[in-house]
C-alpha cells in the first residue's frame, strides 16, 4: 500500500491524530487573490490537470537544469505503463506515445510550446493513472480541448524566477523502500527544499498535504545517513495561483527531535492499532517563521515594479 493510501485510510486514525498533535497546521497568513478556474464550474478533472502539470513542470526543470541519465522518457511512470499495456491498448497508444516523446524532445531542445505538448502531458497522465491504479479511461487517448486550454493557462501563469534551476535539483525523489511495503515518491527537491505541486482549486494548507510532506521528511530520516537527501524546508506550489508556500522544518522540531518523531512514525505507519499520542495532550502551536519574511519580500517586489 502506498504512503498516501495509508495516510487516507480509515484504519490509520491514530497516525492522523499523532500528526495533528506533533505537527499542527500553521495555516496560511496570506493567500493569493488570483486563481485560475477550471474551464467548467462543475469540472471534476482537477486531478487529471495536476498530474499533467507535474510532467510539464518536470520537463521545464530538465530543460533548464540539463537532462541527466536519470531523466528522460524511459524514467516516466507513463513509460512503464505503456510497456505494460495489452496489445490492444498498445496499438491505440503507439502514435500518441511517440508524439509525446517528440513533444518532450522539441520542448527540451527548442522550447516548443503548443497544444500537442499539453495534449501529450494529459495523455501521459492517463498512462500514469493506469499504471498506479489499473483504471482504464473510457476516453483513453482522446484529446479534450477544455483540459488542454486549462493546462495551457496554468503553465503560462508560472513565474519561473521563484525556482532555482540547479544541477543538484532532484526530480521525483523516492522515499519508498525504507519501510517494507510502503511506497512513496515526491515531486521535487530544490536545493534543500522538498516541494509538492498541487493544482487544487482552493488555495489553503490542507491537513492531508501537510501530513504527506512531513511523512516524506520522516521517511528520509529513516534512511542510512549517506542515502538521505538534505531537506530543511518543505513547500507546496499552488500552480493555479502561481503561489509557493514554504516552511522550515525547525519550526516544528529541531533535528534531534525530528529523528525521534521519525522513529515513532515508523511504528505508526506499520501498525494502525498503535496509539502514540499523549494521554492528556495540550495543544501545540507553531508559527511559520518564513511567512513574515515572504510577506515583506512580496511587498518589496510590488514597490519595485512601480
């Protein structure tokens, strides 16, 4: 069972209670005013857009940081999915997958951005979901103009200056394998900041998203020291609002205490019946030391533009 499945599963209520006590949600002191809406008020495909945007984001990072051996089409989850398709679906997918590889190469080498690129990322999303869940889409391989337009709007809204394009950036860092039968891979490590990409319509710090990020950090601390990523901050990039939320891990605990939390987490994620919350928990509170700093920097940018 994947990490995210366990975090959601009703059997792991003690784990969620433990998160709520030890890692209280600091919320967001300020929120962006402009949010790109879905193309229809009743849209139910924000998840599709999210995974498609993950591919676009990955391509952009590769374009600016340099393509490495551990990147490229052969490393995509969608590639693994394509390889595992039945002959019937592979025949249906062949032309679309070849187009996706072409669009990827054209974007990396020539920065070609067009509807074929957006449609290809939406197709890669379908393959991605098929690999992870086994679900087969009724519209497998079909282009949806509304989804293409929505993805285009989100991509064109990104201010890439807030991201560093460093050769040491890590795409899709893997945290699974630390604990048996717990698979986990994140989106992006920029410097020492672990960032998850979200295309959600409501820009707020969800309890589940915070649990997800912290879980990755705790799994990282359970790795052998030489295999650990250097992570001192967590972040969520809200793509529809072009808003990067950041927080220092030390705002929760220092490194020594985080290691203790990691050891508790290992017990809780493998034993849903275990309850490690204090018997009489007082309410812990934390403040995000970066938010005040971010606010000042954003105000300064506004004045610099005038």
